[in-house]
């Protein structure tokens, strides 16, 4: 909308938007008049042709009754939702599961198909794991449904690999080293499972580049919580039991800049990752 409008133009915008809000809300002129505490003739006059504008109190009452923004009715913004609803939509807390891709994550990947997806995993990236690693890591959590859940996970991965999205994945160097040496979180995982996993990572880094770009950053220099940026429309931080979801463009841009910072500081870029993995692989078997 223009930054400044004369009274006639603003009255016309208000009239059209008031009518639109009434239609969308399914409310009658009489119903709106009762909610706003005015006569029906007052609402009819606002909806009629002319230059009549409501006072601030009436504009606010109409907006509240119709669940829209007063600024939107007056042509000061193009967003009809009131500020509290915009804030609720811009930042959300969504329950998260412990194991594998759940339906929520898969839906976000599917909606972002064709866009660049940037990802910092909680451990090793799920979408690059072998079945044996997935079974070792998640079988206890999945319990009796493990086989079914893993099959569903693999079906989702097959879909993702054909979704034409570019993936940039940043993993701390110590996480990869911990996996290769079966220490810390990965303590007890068998050598042959680790070897097969690193072999697959090397193959994927080489075969899928540049669609897949794996960066290894030094957590002594930089830090990141688990985070994923799904194109330009969604950024998600993984908290454990919940996802913190951002839909506000400014916050998505800030998370994207954080990822770019990780990549810029990473001592091992996408063309170096495979050679580093080979060094780790040689020490396993």
C-alpha cells in the first residue's frame, strides 16, 4: 500500500476491506454493529460509497470483532491478521520425537522440495545414515515398531533423494571423529558398521556433489545447535522434545546467516570432506 493516502482513497480501502472481512468471517452487518456497540446504519454508512472513515475507537472495535488488524482495515499494512496472531504463526513450538524423521520433518522437507535445505544435525545426519547405524542408534527407542519405522524412514529418504533439493550439511569435526573411533555418544558401535557408514559418506560426497555438500566445522571455533533451514520459508531449531519453528522472514534470514558463518569458518569444505573421511576410515579396519 502507498505510505500516504488522501482521505478519499483511505475511505475506499477501508470500505473494501471491511466488506472483505465481513464476508470472510461470515458475519452480518447487524452482527458487526452489535459487536462494535453501534447502530446498523453506522456500519451501512461505512460500507457505502463516500469518504466516511470511522473514529479510532470504532475502527478498533470493528477489527476486533472481525479478528483482523486495525492497520489492515485502514490500509496501513497488507497483513490482515492481528499482531498476536502474526507472532503466534511466526514462532511456534511443535512436539518432536526422539527417533528418525517423523511426519512433521518429512512434511517440511516435502514442502521445501526444489529449494536449498541447510542442516546442522544433532549427531550424524539421519538422511546419510546406513540402515545398520539407524538400527544401532534407534532400535531401543523404537521398541517393537523398529522394523516398521526404519522401513518408513528409508521410504522417506528415497523420496527426498529425488526431490531435486540441494542439501548443505554442516557437521562438527569432533562428531565424525567420535563416530569413527566409537567414543562418546557412539561408544560400542561395531567397527564394520562404522566402516560401512564412512564408506557410504565418502561415496555420497563424491557422487552427489554439488547437490550434496558436506562441511566439517571446528566446534572449538564455532558452535551450532541442531538447526535446519527449509528454503526461504521455514527455519527449525531442534530442542529435543520440541522443534522451535520460525516462519518470520527476518528470523529465517538470521538462521541462514548463522549457517553461512559455520560454512565460512569450516576448515574442511565440501571438496575436502571426502579426503578427511578417508583418513578416518583407514584407522578403523
